[in-house]
């Protein structure tokens, strides 16, 4: 079972950038997992942000972040990143990293992901 720990959240002004990290650990193989980033704002449902397949060659984004956010994975360090540029106040949320061990293709729904991190707060001021 993999364990996930996010970091890198914080307070940033609109137009700024942040890079979130998700460190994976445990008695498992990093390359067997699809990884996704989700976010949840107060009073809203958890929503898909980005995902990356097992090989790292394919990435997927929500329309709201396409062109601004980039997901990547570093196999040697067992870490997944979310680079967030041109941040907007509507990006404010708790961001979660998630791992999917069993799906054959990348999924965008939270229920498909088996393991979740504790979340990291991102606040974008106007």
C-alpha cells in the first residue's frame, strides 16, 4: 500500500505560481500507479484537476486549469508534482494527491482512486 504526503501549498497573489509535491512511500512500486490531483473548495464537491498515466507520457487536465497547470512525475524520487502558474482566486482550495493502482486507463472521478494524501491548502488572493 502506498502512502502519499502533499506539500507546497500556501498563500499567493493572483497571477503567481506554486509547485505542489506529492511524495509516495511504502512497500510498493511507484510506476504501477496512475496519479491524480484533485481539489475541494469550501462548500463544493471534490473536483478533478490533473492526472498522469503510469509511463508519464500522457497527462490530462480539467478545462479550468489547462494551459496554466502542469503535472509531472519523478520516478527516482517517487514524487508527483503539480506546477501551477497564473493562479486565480477561484483556484483557492485544498489540493489532494491520489493514486490509482487498478484502472487500466486514467480516470477523472475521485471514486476510482484508492489512496489519498491529507491535502494541502492553496489560497490565491485577488
